[in-house]
């Protein structure tokens, strides 16, 4: 049984000067999928995420969310429509506590929806604490973000993105900068937190153990093109993926069409 189509990217193209960062990308994402984007540095993963979230405008192509054209909309409007993201480097206020970071994110979110009610601090704290509890961060809510180890800081960043119950969550390298022994516990927590709502998630990820364990689909990029889009076991066994993503570090030739 096929699930509902949530996002369709068709014919997406983006050049930066002579660099083609996206070449005719076609991607359909169905509700509830957990997808990994893989590819070496410069392959075009972040550009793809940036186009979906409105931070980069495609030169050509269309992005449909629930059938509505969101191409060219601002990041703010796209967030309001239910697409949330985290960044490769967490966008947090290090000198504020975890809870205060959540409250800031909520205020920004509520402002987007024109819901801001200054008298509702207690409500806001409860809402923030609900999300923090899902990410097992309640014990850390009073700590300053600057004091947290990398894994917890990434969790806070993802918890912030979850403010406002998005339909689609895009995580750019959630485990980068996280110590090896922290990665699996961290991803267990993230997946459990996501599992509590019908959420579709896309992760940019370099660790193939994480990819195989937590995702049900892999999209592999090379030089602005998609070279594989399949179940993790199939995609990771693909010859081009082995050659250009998981194998040799410095490929000389483009993949065969
Ligand atoms: N804002 C930009 N200006 C110029 N070149 C860019 C910009 N963003 C990305 N690129 C280039 O586009 C290509 C794809 O980059 P990116 O999407 O960041 O790759 P990845 O996330 O897979 O490492 C790279 O060659 C990168 O240098
Ligand atoms: Mg990137």
C-alpha cells in the first residue's frame, strides 16, 4: 500500500557560477518516510535541503508540498506550512539555557502564525517542556547550551525544529561533531521522539551505520545528481554509490548515466 505523497521535487536545477549543485532532481517523498541523503562533500545535499526550505531558489523546477506549489516561497512561509529544519551547525543561543532556547524558538514560531500572547509564559514553559521530555532533555533544561556536550546540543537543535509540530523535518548532519559513542544513543532518542507523531524526516548523514539502522530509504548524490534512490541495503550496494560515496575519496570520472 502506498502512502500519501507529501513532497514532490521535479526538475530542480541550481548552478552557482560554473558549479552545477543540482541537476534535474526528481524526488517524491511519501508521508512517514525516513530518508537519508548521502554523498561526499560538495555533492549537493545541502543545496537540495536549502531549496526545499526556501533558503536557496532553484533556477528551474518545482517543489510541491501536499500538492501546493511552494517554489520561490520564503523560508518563513515554508516553515509555516510545516517544513522544519536543523542546520549543519546548530543555530542556538549558547549563553541561554536549554529551556530559554526553546522559549525563543516558540516565540518565533508563534509570531510566524501571529499567535504571540505575552501573558502566557506558564503555558509556553509547559509546551517547551513537553518537547524537551520527548527528547529526554528535561534534566538539562536549566543548563546553558554552551555547557552541553555535542550530542545533547544537537538534540536541543532538533527539539527546536520540532516546535510547532512540522510535517516534514530536514536534519543536516545531525550526528556531525557528535562523539562516536554518543551517536547511537542520540539517534535512538531522536527516532523515538519523531515516532510519537506521524512525521516524515530527511537526514543528511555521513555515517553509513546510522543510515542503515535508522532509515528506510537512501538518496545518494554525486556532483549535483542523484545516482541512487532505493532501500538502504540496495543503495549502499550500488556500484556508483560504492565508487563515489562510500568508497574512493577522490573520484576522477563522473558516474555513468
Ligand atoms: N552559496 C553558494 N555559493 C557558491 N557555491 C555554492 C553555494 N552553495 C553550495 N555551493 C557549491 O555547490 C556544490 C554543492 O554544495 P552543497 O550542496 O553544500 O554540498 P554538500 O552539502 O553535499 O556537501 C559545491 O560545489 C558547493 O561549493
Ligand atoms: Mg552539506
